[in-house]
């Protein structure tokens, strides 16, 4: 009995070391990805603003926000795929891995084709001013080519993002980060070098988002070369597995992705309709800042939640609790420091970053944004740990309460008090709903 316990302890320590190593590698490689993102946001984007002008860049921002809604509406690739791959690996079940990989691929391919048909019909039948607002009338010749090109790019992401989930289940997030860094560097080079020759909205869409697709294509090819059993084959498609992945994906979308649709895309659309291209050109950089800064939290949260799921599946609850505490501490500390920096240095930073046209950004607006950003990070941490502890369905129920409430509150606040009041209201809504409900569920699971 003593020898059996010793073997189990040794195996647990070995698996814990493997999880620690995967997280460390993911964090290190994330810095490379963030360097590429930094070059894009801090160097290439300001060049594009200066070359194209604020109004033209505002049109690109509106198109980019609309197109990113397509990517945010993905279903079928929820955490169930990563959980399934992880469990199959722990059991040595090669057949289950093949079924999961092939089923997920063909499921997403079918959904992408369906989405393409629906969205193409929308673009063909709905006038541009109806979609984006009357201030965009007369811009159809600029916007339609960019929308069609961007639609093709974002539909490609439907299928290619499967690789990220597979890498998570294999605890190979570091590989995703490396290929993502390559895509970001390619985007930065394409924007900084090409926008002088092609100062067009369609080119900016291709340069930024097309480069991301190129990185994901390379990541997918690398995954299939290393794990040939994950190459999709029709004979391994399984209807029951497809239903399971689709159902989990619906829950995942409602819990995670719809928050982005509302807070980035819907609110950006509202700002554009009420304030026109120049106001949405200000909201766009705030969204970019949120994505860029949250990336420094995601670089730890992304490898942590699959590792927590792996630990709980193996009964190593102590490791899962320790990892969760570390994630909470790091995320909250980063959010508070970022908020303080935004309030103190933000007005100066915006002028340096985007030029004199943005010199009027007020400290009050940035303070409201800082409060929203802290709430946004806190919710993200709880989202990740709810997923890691296997509570996606419960998370979806709570988030479905918060999301429509936040959308309605943001619309009223924007109409009544402008963008600062809208951001402040969004932050308060997050704290009042998911901000206290989700941590309770996380720690109940970790104490079990």
C-alpha cells in the first residue's frame, strides 16, 4: 500500500511539473506575441491614422468592429473540445482524439458555410447607411470591398481557431503563441510598409486581419505535422460528439463571446450612430487598448485554465487551488496598475500615440474607462476559472443575465451622458452581476 501511495505521489508531482512547465512556456512565448501586437498598435496603427486621416480610419474601425462580430459569434469550439482532448490524452484513448478533432473540424466548416450564405445575403440586400448609420452615406464604394474581403477572412477564422482549442487540450499553448507572434509581426510590417502605397480601407483590413489568418494557417499545419491523428477525416465524424461540442459552444459563446459583441461591437456601433466616424475613431482605440492590455492577463489565464482542468481530472485539487490564487493575484494587480497609469498618463499618451487630433481626450473619460477595464479583467479571471473548473453551463446562465442588462444600461447611459457615463455604467454592471456571483462558484468547486 505504501509503495502504491508513493507511485501515485510521484505521478502527481510529475504531472504538476508538466503543467507548471506548460504555463511557463506559454507565458514566455506570450511576450513575443505581445511584442508583435505592440508594434501593430503602437507603431503601425498610428502610421495608418496619419496617412488615411481620422475620418477614413474611423470607417476602417467601424468595418473592423462589424467583421469581428462574425468571429465572436463562433459556436461549436467551446472548452469541451479542449477538455475532451485532455481527457483522451490522460486515458491514452487515440480513437477519441481522432473523433474529437475530425468532428470539430467538419462541424465548424459547415457552420462557416452557413454563416457565409447568411452574411452575404445581408451585404447584398441591406444598404450601408442602414447598417452603420446615416453619417456613412456616400461611403459605399469604400466600405463594400473591405466588407467582402473581411468577411472571407473572418469566416476562415471559424475553422482555424479550432487549432487553438486543440493546443489548449494538449497543453501546447506556447506553440499557438509563437505562430500568433509571427502573424502579428507580419501585420505590423504590412501596415507600416504598405499603407503608404495603398491608403485604402480594404488594404488595412487585409494587412491586419489577413496576417492573423496566415499565422493560424501555419499553426494548423504545424499541429497536423506533430499530431497526424488530429488531421480531420470524414470517417471519424460522430454526430453525438458534434451535438455535444455544439451545445458546449453555444454555452461558451453566450458566456464569453457575446460580452465582446456587446461591449466592443454593439457599443461601438451605438457610438458611431450617435457621434459619427470621429467619435467611433476614439472608441476604437479604447477597444484596442482593452484587447492589448487584457492580452497580458490572457497570456497567463489561457494556459492556466486547461492546466486547472487537467489537475481536477487527476484529483490534484491542491495544485488547482494554488494555480487559481496565483491567477487572481496577478490579474487584479495588473488591472489596478493599468488603471492608475491610464488616469495619470492617458491624455499625454493618446496625443503621442495617435497625434494632435486626439489631444482633447479628457482625464474624466479615461478614468471611466479605467474603472471599466478593472471590472473587465476581474470578470475575465472568473470566466477562465469557471471554465477550468468545468462550470461552463452555469457560467452561461449568469452571463446571460448580465449581457442584456449591460447592453440596455450602456445604451441609456450613452444617450444621457455620453461615452464616459457609458463606460462607467458598463463597469458598474459587471461588478454588480458576475463580479461577485462567479467567484463564489469557483471556490465552491475548488473546495470540493
